[in-house]
C-alpha cells in the first residue's frame, strides 16, 4: 500500500510541512496543543458548531479531497470528543432526563469525524471508524490494506485524530499517566519519572496500491498485546527478517514518551537495531493513542524533503540517504505496534 498525499495538524506547524532545521515547538506546561490553521475552506456557520476533534479532522481531510474522490473513508480515534460526551451526560442529570440538546451527543460519538467527512464531501462509500486505543490507527491501516486488495483500482482516505480535552486529561492524571508541569523545564523524555506529556493531532493520508506519485510504501504492519520482554525481542526479529529487505538496518522512529515504567520496551527495541539511527517522534507531538499516525506523517515528510529530523535524534549513525523506517510504539506498556515503511 502506498501513500500518495498527506496532511497533518499537530503541535508543530505541520499544516505547512515539518521544519527539519528548527527545534520542535515546546509543550505548553505539560501539554502539546495543536496549532490549528484558519480553516478557510470550512463554512463559518458549520465551523462554530464543530467540536475540536471534528474541526481538526475535517481541516486535515478536506485539502486531500479537493481533487480526489476515495472509495472508502477509514478513521481511527480513541478520545472521540470526550468533553462533549461528559457534557451530554451532565445534561441528562441537569434536565432530569428531559429534552436534551443533541449537538453534544453528535459531537461525542467516535464516528462523528468519518461521518462529517462523508457528508461534506458527499461520499457514500465505505465509512468506518476504529476505536481500539493504542491500536486504533494500526487497525485502520490494516483495514485500508484489505479494502484496497479487494478494490485495487480505488483510493482510500485513511486518517487518525485525537484531541486533548479537560476530562480526558483529568482521567489520565488520576491514573498516573501525566507528568507534573515542572518536568517541562527539561526534556520530558529524559526525566526518568512516571507519566508523559500528552498531545493531540489530526493526520490524514490518501492511499492506493499504485506507486505512481507515491510518497512512501507501507511494507508491513504488526500489532500485539502483552508485557513479555522476550516476546517483543522475538517478534521484532521475525518481523525484520520477513519484511525488511535493505542491506543496512532500518532507521527507528521510536514512540518513547518519557515514562520510566515502559522505557524497558524502547531500550529493547534500540538493542534490536544496534547500528541504526534512533529518533523520538513524541518530542514533537506528545503522547496520545493514535500517535503513530504522526510518526507515519513524519516519515513521509522525511522522504519528501530528503532530510532526517535531526532535532529529534536520540543516538545512532544517521544514514546519508533515505532508508527504510521502522515505527515502534508501546501504549501504556501493553499495546505494541510495528510499522515498516520504505522510500519509493
């Protein structure tokens, strides 16, 4: 499967591409808040009624739909407008289960983004949303691959969006997954403390089976649940043996997020790729369930600009030319994923 175009709204100025020569934007206290574009192509009357997740997702999707009509719209999310969901539940209590405002309910459903994209673009094709926390985007990737295999002459709009909202952040803080604000004074990835800095993004890709005008090729995807460290090492070895055909080891785009409790998995990944360069993409976007979509977009930017994101480099030897990129993420120490991409 190939990616032919892409768009991203994140905590960086990503809507105009990634600036590889500048250090990434720093988090606001312990948040990576999205830098949103003006959304000039969305009617103001519609824009003011949209929740943040829908607004960001539409803002990232519509530029890719200007000249292309995909046969399927496949989205991934985890948070899915949790603020609106809690507001709706509060209304049930406030109005004593009487007449409720439907907007909060509509904005909080996980499929609201995919539905809005289909309605606005008048696309009546296959439309689905994957909501599996840290595996949501990978499942969307696999779904897109299966759809294209059955419909090889078509294109698929593939995307992911998660917003950072107050209720979600409150739940994550109480569960111990958010670092204290004071950790932002230094690099939160090297703080050796529990938790991380959370972020948000909406990332969209137009995909097909044709290599014409492609940015990159998605060579393989694998997901699994577990906490066994030896299982991780064995899976990575089998994955690279089966799918990585390059003479040198792939470049690693690591989802390391500064949480000392799951650092062991990322250290094992680095040992599996001793000679390759290791980049940490969450230094630019923060932690959120579908963060691998940002990593995939960053890989596409690397290939487009023929540059490596040196400001995100942790260690290793940076290759002179574009190589295969292995994206690895571990969400909350249980959900693991590997995505191998190749330059075209």
